[in-house]
C-alpha cells in the first residue's frame, strides 16, 4: 500500500514539473537590444505631441505564442499595449533628436496598434504594425499611413525575457523606419 501511494505521489510530482508555467497576464517590459537607426534624418524643430495610441487588435491580451509543440502555449498581458507602444515611441523620438511635448504640439501623432505579436518556433519572430496619423495644429491631416517593424532572435524556449526583447526591438525598428521616411519627416515639420 505504501509503495503504491509513493508511486502515485511521485507520478503526480513529475507531471506537475513537466508542465511549464504559462506566460499569462504578464506585465509589459521595455527591453530593447537594437539601436535606433537614424540614417539621413532631417530633424524636426517643431514640438511633436503623441496621443496615447489605441489598441485596435482583435485579441487585446495576446502578445505571443510558442508553436514548437502540437499545443501552442500563449503569452498574454493585461497591460495597455497602445499606451506601451506610444510611450516608448515617444522615448525613441526623443532619443532620435526630435522634440516631443505633453501638450500644445505643432503636430500631433495619433495611432492605432494593429499588430504586436511574437510567434515562437525555432526563433522568436515579432511584428509591430501601427497606423499613424500626423495632424497639424489646425486639425488637418499632414500624413497618414502604416509604420511597421519586425525583429528575430534566438533564445531558450518559452522565456519571457526573449519575448520582451523581440517586441521591444520591433518597436525600435518601426521608429527607425519612420525616421527614415521623407514623407513622415515632412509631416513632422508641419508641412
């Protein structure tokens, strides 16, 4: 009887250890490993205001999934993805030499996050897509379009730090492409 109870407890303990802890309802963290690429950016001297972006994704909690096994393992958050993206986009614009302000900007950037997701197979592959609208002080649209970036990295399977890094790098790459767009630069200058 004791041997049988021991086997049952040992089997249960091994089953608990074998099942990975799911990465659900994790906080979003900023962990970039890429550098902002400026290229031939004509810096805007005008004050730029960023509104908090809207999260326009269908599944607002999903930020990634591990697809290495038959059953995908989710990565979810309850944080505001739109606020996360707009906050760090503003930091990157500041780092790129642009002047951002809390209010009263000559131009305002509005945004809708359309994609913010990592698909993990043999590598971590992230995609960020934001529909941006640059509006002048008079309310006129100066530029509207998609800004997107992606990132790929290797790492140990289903590790939260890797998800943070590749999502952050996709945002860095998105801002890098924005800053290299002549049309976007022109809009930031209020033209």
